[in-house]
C-alpha cells in the first residue's frame, strides 16, 4: 500500500474537526486512505444500493441511526445527506464524527452548496505523486513547493529518459500503475473513462451518459496546457457555449480537467486573463492522445504538452501538503510573453516555473521569468526552469535551472 503524504493532515483534521471530507477523482485511493486512518471506524459506501436507498429515502433518519464515528464513501450520490450531517454535528459537536469521501467536487455542485462551513475540513486526494510512487514519503513529507521557495536543491539529480517516459505514460492512478503491461494499462484507462462518463455523469447531471463528452475530453487532451477559449472550443466541437460550459463543469466536478487561472498585477500591465486548462492526470492525457512507449522512445524529443501536464499535476499534488499555502497560476502578456506556472504564497511572494522538455538550456530559456521579475520585482523570489538535464545550474542570483527529476528523486 502506498503511503499518502496528506495522511498526517487527515489525522490532524479528525482530531479537532467534526467532519472531514476526502474528495478526488475515482480510483485515487480515497477509501484505502480512509480505512487506514481509523481501523475501528464503521465504513459504509453509497455505491451499495441498499445503503444508497436508505440515505436517499430519509437522510436525517439514516444519519441519526448510524453508530458513530462513521465513514461514508461516495457521499455525492445522496445530496440531502449534508444537511442531515450538519444537524447532527450541531446537536453534538465532537471531533472526527464523520469521515466522508466523494468522487465529485461537492463544492462545485449547486445541490450540495451547504459546505458545512466551520464544521468540515476538505482535503483533496490526487492520483499518486511521483514521490509517493517512489516511496519517499516518511514521517513529515517534504514538498517540492517548500524546496522551490527556499532554494534548497540537491546539486544533481540523475535522469533516465526511458524511466521518465514510463512515468509520463503510467500517470498516478494506483490501479493503472499496478497493470503488468502497457496494453493492460490502456484497457484500464478505457474502462475507467467509460465508467465515469456513463454512471457518474448520470448521477451528477440526472441524465444518461452524454455522447459528446468522450469526444470533448479527447479534444481537451490535445489542447492541454493551452488557454481556454470557449468561443473557439465551441466552434471546434459544434456545441453551443451554454452546453459546452455545462459539460466543462461536469468534467471539472469529476476531477478530470483543471483550470489554472492567470496571475495579474495591479500595475496596469497588459496581461492575459484567460485560464489554462489541463487534463488532471498525465497518464490519462497520454492515453487520450494515443501515445505509447515505443513511439516516444524513438522520437527525437519528448512531447512538451505532456511534460508540462506532468509538472502541473506534481505541483498541484505537493501543494496539498506543503507548509507554505500557495496559489497555482500562469503568466502571459498580450504580446505572448509567458511563464508556465506562477506560485504565489500568502505573503504575496512569487515563484515562476518554466518547463522545458530538453536537456540543454540557454539564457533565452529564462526570458519569460525575467519579464515576470521586471513586472513584479518586489514580489519575485525565484525563477526556476525545470529541464531534463541532471545538474542544478544558477543563471543569476534568482534564476536557476533545476532537473525535472527533483520531482521524484530523493527529498
């Protein structure tokens, strides 16, 4: 069983908060983590038709009749259960009473808008981070977010191209990683998508699986890392913008795609305000693009969009347990100067990150980071170019080239 880096945060939440919600995409290991947190807790899943029927028929009676503490899996399937939990907590406020898991982002769903404010803590469980796969998580996990802000880098990280290709194609879902061959992993991804785009869409949208969603998701995979332009996407798909926005909301609620907002300043700069869009798991993205290990091994370079999606996902995962609370954004001017990712901490300090799927760099590789530094010199802390070389190389006192392998090497 993989050790999850957010486990200490979950234990801490259960010790002082009545309700803990672990949410994330299906098959990320939420139920496994929930069971490991408290072996004596009763576990019920709303995927069980009998349990679901009881929760839907009388949510308040169902909650009142439970022997607590309890873990309820897939709570998004019974919208009324949140008001019943709120009433129970208000009657008896006791830490750790309810441990909930959900495969849809209940905070995005209007019928579950009651967020149990002040009563519930929410932790998002992503697919496995590379450091978790490499079993580097022990004790208090170290986040690369904290490392990047501090500048505390190991001088060298070994990089092996074929190993990186394997990581890109496998992604982070535990079940996909357990498959013995590339063909078996592709079969798992096909089955995973079919299940989500049929059953989960039906549950959330109260309609049968939408035939347009698989094609839309495939198109988004081809455009992952690009600016989200709803008008252009509407023309490409033939879907009305109102329909398209609804479908995008469903894909986001199911944690299949993510938006990265644009960073902006109040300095009057002409900055692009459109968000960038990413498929959440790079292995799933590679599958949707029909990439395979043999073709990538023979190609002269690595697919830049998949490598960028890889970095996006790893940064977002490490955000969830980093000591520094940060927002993940991107930077782009109206003239096309860009920085792939910008992290801003609560003190307003900025860390810029560029992604290069190349072994060699030049001063030009830092041009976007220099522009960001000139735009916000008092906030700018450091600019990092992640690349596929092996040496940490400073280009000046604030700009540094760092091997991509720091994302899975020794922390």
